[in-house]
C-alpha cells in the first residue's frame, strides 16, 4: 500500500489527512495522481498545474519519480513557516 | 513556558524562553564569542487586514528532518560552533513567539550570515504552514517574504 498525505488547504479540500492506495510493488507518480483524481479531481488538477511539491519518504522528488509499496507520499502546498 | 532542552532542533506547541535558550546554547563551548538571534513573532496585521487567529501546522518527521539538515549545513558551511532552531505549531497569539534561531560562533560575522541564511532556508524547505483568520475569513498563507 502507498500512503498519500494531505496538508493545510489540501487537507481541507480532501476532507481527510491521508488515504491509501494499492498500486502494486512499483508504480509512477502519474498513476498515483490518476488514482487520486477518481475521488479528488481538484487536487489532481493542482498537481498537474505544478502548484504542489511532492515528497516521498520525507524528501522532495521530481514528478517523474517511481514509488514503491510502503512509500509515504506527501502533497505539499507552498510553505509558510517562519513568522 | 518551556525551558531549553537537550535537543537543538525542536518543533513544539509550547512557548519557549529566549533567555533560557540562549543560556543553553552558551554552554556549547567556552570559545563562543558571538551569538546572533532571530526571533519571529505573531504580527497583528496581514496585507492590511487585522488577524484574529494564527495557526501553524507541520508535517512531522519531514519538518524535523529539514530543520536538522539546516542546522548541520549551517554549522558546516559557515564554520559555526553551534546552532539551534525552535519552531512552534498550533495556535499562536498576536505578539507571541513563533520561531527562534540561535547561531553561535567564535566571531560575529559568521553568526549574522548563518542566521539570515537559516531563516530563509527554513521558509524555503521546511513543511510548515500558516493559517491566518482575518475579518475577510480564513486563509492558508502561500508564501511570506
């Protein structure tokens, strides 16, 4: 299973902070977006418009990254920490 | 208010004591000759609107990891003796402490440069988000200068 985590405004859009997908041992982020778009097309659009960064297992990755069973994918809106 | 602890990178709900944090860092080395402090606090207005409520959310594990990377890189690249970073999450009152960065070196120059670099790097790389509630409603801040 792959875990997808939502934060900040994405969590509000999704109405949940995470969900899980069974996409086999290895898959592409494009396939993960396809799975998300089935129920959350608004978030899939933001991803395609590159308005969100993506982290896999706590490191930011490019959108052509390959992901594996057990990975944690985080969808990250622009950061605003500090003050 | 919480005193400094053993960890020099922390994300916490509780307030912190700037004095305690500085005193804790001074114990790192007797060779510290300069300390620079950046303290970020809750502003009352945002884009001309009065803020009624401030909240910070973070991505646990990744946020701590990024702060630890900033600390390690800052110490190495600027030749610091030590650095600490504390960031609060959850509800913040106007005027309250949000973030504290302390850079310690033998001389002042490297501590000034490292402190400015560290807060910019925190804003760029660390998954922390600010939600402001103003008279116009609630908004997740997309970027701050």
